[in-house]
C-alpha cells in the first residue's frame, strides 16, 4: 500500500513538473489545452488557457472562454472570481439573463467578503444596474460599500467607478448614492466616486424655504 501511494504521488508530481516545463517553454494554445483533464494539472491548465485567450476578441473566443470557465468551476466550484467572470461571459455571448444572474449570485455566495472580488462584482453590477432586480442591486451596494469603507480602493479603482457612474442617469445616480449612504458611506467618499449629494444652489434672486 505504501509503495502504491508513493507511486501515485510521484506520478502526480511528474505531471505537475511536465506542465510547468511546457509553460516555461512558452507552449500555449493547443499545447496548453492538451493538459486539460490530466490529473493534478487540470485547473492550472484551465487557468493558463483562459489567460492565453484573455486578449482575443470575437464571438468564438468568448464562447470558448465561457466553456473553459464552466469546466474550471466544475473543478473549483468555490472560486468567486470565476463565477463573476462566467457572468460577464454570459452577458457577452447573449445568454439568457437568468443565467447571468445565477452566476452572479454564485459569486456572491462563494465570496461574500473577498474585498477585491466585491469591488469587481460591484462595478459589474453598476454596468448592469438597470437590468438588475432590487435584491441584486442591494447586494451590489454592499459589495461597493465594503471596499470604500475600508479604504482599499486605489486611484485606478476610483477612476473606473467614476467613469461608470458618469454614464448613469441622474435618477440612477441619486438612487445609488442614497443606497450607499444607508451602508455608511460618507458624503466625502461619495464625492470621490463622482456622486455629489450636496443640494443644488437656488437660482439667483430666489431663496429657499427655511
């Protein structure tokens, strides 16, 4: 039994070593995809293949990424970022919106408090804001508020969310600002992301009621 276990471990080790050598030698594409299904290296091969496809556009590449993400999640079902990526690919490939929401919900379930994933998920939801049901909108607000309250959002993140919010209608901006305030986000932080909650000044010659 001991010999059998050692042989199994050695076989797995050689698979990992061979795959690492293939990646180090610059083997990608078909060569990398050939490792999918090999014990011990399947998830690494899927990750590498997805990276190889990251810069490829077009419907075929998007469908390929969707299929690879589905395979990856079968092997690594607790990956919140993979579920979020799958939601994005389902939007890109025009799949039923209920399937987009299903993947988005799984991302929230598997990574409710992962700060970096929360921020990415919140930005994704802002892009989808008008199509989201109210409970998904509320979850998006929680995802955005957490990183804002802990101060981990960098300048690039702030610039990104300002760009997304600037494309929203004034009504949507007001709604999002109010919901963020209920999560404890201060007016100063709202202003940093492009949501100014200060009342508009009265026109010249008019006064506001006391």
